[in-house]
């Protein structure tokens, strides 16, 4: 039997232990690599499945891909981006690249009066706008330019131009202004998209000038559709788009875009107790804007249909004085003689009464309009909202309250 010294036994133990540690480490590293490869493969399959589902179910996704392919200039290729950007990041970057130069900053000056009733000019409001025509037409909100004595638009390159009002529409809170671009300047524009096909959950992008920070982009989703919202002019705008994309003071009038860079809404207002974004913003749908803009550019106003009658907001005081048991709706004070409303059977009042101040006279005893088509009328805002999308010549179904009964009339609208 061969004997070993204590040093030999110790040295042999150290070598065996080191060999065992190295072998165990190699095995563990190999197993970890296999698990990582398997996880990466599963993740890639999951991402591919998600993209495939989005492509099949979301028209905006396929539109965006098509849009990127058709507009290679100034955009990032998904293939060239590699792993640096995700698909969503690439879409965001491209939409901003393609649209930000068509978003302008709007500043106004207003005329004020001192204690001696002497006029002087001071800074007014500010907001955003979208260039919609290469001739210098800009779409914005009425409240952005309201009461302005001068309007200035600042382009992406910092140049500033004075603009004039082409037309305004209180019922939709939309306005068109225009500046004259210098000869040889090629303006970028934003095209309208289809708001009627929007879905809740669809991703949207807002570009504007919040707090004077020019061409700021925020993202979010469509949070709701068909919202009836009363604007600052006490008009109810129906079918508003609700979004959680951050909208702050200065964003008003700017575009709400889909992922293909099309304007599907005009950012108009927020609902917030602090005055800053609380994730509840509203935009006028492009479907409304297209109709309004066409009339504003052509006529300077929107040519809507209306009833050829004078109406007054009902109140408890009027109801008590008239002996009516209804205090909501709009009271028909007068009806145009020989007009469409009179021919259809609409009745005005017969008893003169003072209303508001002693200079205003209304006639009580007439019909009370409670519904137009499928829209219930409780206020004047409802009345104007019900006729907002109507044209002269359209026939509407009007429900009136008369002699404690509801009566339905078919009335052909006239030009407002």
C-alpha cells in the first residue's frame, strides 16, 4: 500500500475542490444560457403575435405602416432603427417629425381701457393652431383669438407674422385665420383624418404650445367618444373626443393626431379643478371641423339651417307668469309670417311682456320646444346644438308642448 504525506493529501484536496467548482460553474452557465435563449425566443414570439394582432384589428396600425412607407423623407426606418427604438417610439418620432412644423404658436393683443376710458393695447391670450392650407390658412379655436385686436402666428423657425380672421363659429368653437407667407416659402400642412372611425383605446398624439413651450408632444388614448360638452361660449358641442393625452393651457387649437399623422380632432378644453391637465381633455372631431372650415373659408361664417322663429330660454319665472307647468325648453316668442315654421303649425306668443330689462319685450302663450329630432331641448344651448349640423332645406322633427300636450311638427329649416 502506497503512503502519501500530509502535504500531498492537502494539495490533492485543493486541486479536486477547484476542479469540482469549475465543473459546477460551467454546468450552471450552460443551463442559464439555455434558459435565457428560451425566454428571449418566447418574448420574440409574443411581440410578433401582438404586432400581428394589432395589424389585423387596428386599422390605424396598418395605416401608420403604410404612411411611413409612403413618406420616407424625414422618418426613421423601422429596419434601420434596429433595437434602439420600439415600434411605438418610431411611430411617435415620425408623427412629430412630419407634423410639428405645421403647428403654430398664436399670440394675441387686446384693447383695454384705463380709468379715464383711454384705450391701450395689452397682451391677450395664447394658443396653438394647425396650418391646413399652403396659402396660410390656420385652424384654431374661437376662444384663442376672441376679442383680439391683433393676432400673431409664430412658425417652427421662429419667424412671426400677423394674421387676420377669416371666420369664426361659436357653436363649434372653431376659427380660421390666415397669414401671407413670403414668396417661395413652402408651408407644411396637416391633413384631416376620419374621426368617425375612432375607437376607444386607440392611441392619439397631441402637439401644441402649453405654457409657451412651443411644439410640445404628448401621447395618450381615446378615452371616450360622443361626449356633449358645454364650451366657454355656453354652447354645447356634441360628439367631442375625450382623451387622456396631456392638454394644458396653450394647447387649445392644436391638433389631436392619429398614429398616421392625420388630424382627427382639434384640442379645445380640459376638465380640471386646478386649470392644468388632469387626464381629461376634449377635442372637436375632424368630422365637424371639415364641415365648418369649408364654410368659414368660403363664406366667412357657417351657413346653418334654423327655424324662422324667435325663441327664448324658459325659466320658472316665465312659467309662473304664463301659467305653465313646464320650466325647461325654449319658448317660441314670435314666428315669421308666411314662413316655413308658421306653415308647419308652430305657434308664437300673443301676450307682450317685459323680459330682462324694460327694453326687451317677449310674447308669451306660444309653444315650448322640448325636442328636435332625437335631442331633448332643455336650454338654448341644446337648441343651438341640435341645429349645429343642419343645413337650410333640411326637415327636422320638432316636439312642442302646447295646452299640456306634446305635439310633433315637421319643419323645413331656412338659412340662418
